[in-house]
């Protein structure tokens, strides 16, 4: 690593929501206060989203990504879970 390099840790949830806000402001506003998968599942139920459109991808023994297919064959929303 060079002397000028800055090592960055993983981004926190608010940073990801800020990134989402640029493309999908309404969705970002709805999910910004989520603190767990339970809230994602409740939100999905309120919106009438199908549980068949989710997937879990393990990252390591402690973390996984909770993926929700937002558009068929297209965009996905990802929620990191520890």
C-alpha cells in the first residue's frame, strides 16, 4: 500500500441508502430506517412483494446478502445481514 493510500472499511448502511437514493428515492426513503431482516420482510408484505423473489448469498460464516429481485430479470435490492 502506498504512503498516500487510505484504507477504507466496509460502508455502513446509511451510505448504501444514500447511493440508492440517487436512483430510487422513494424506495430509499422507505428502507432507510431498517435495522434487520424482519423489517425487510414486513415491508415486502406491505408492498405485496413475493417471497419467491428473494435469495440469500453467504459472504462468510457471519454475514450474508439478502437479495430481493426488484424487476424481473433486472435489478435487485441487496440488504447485508450479519
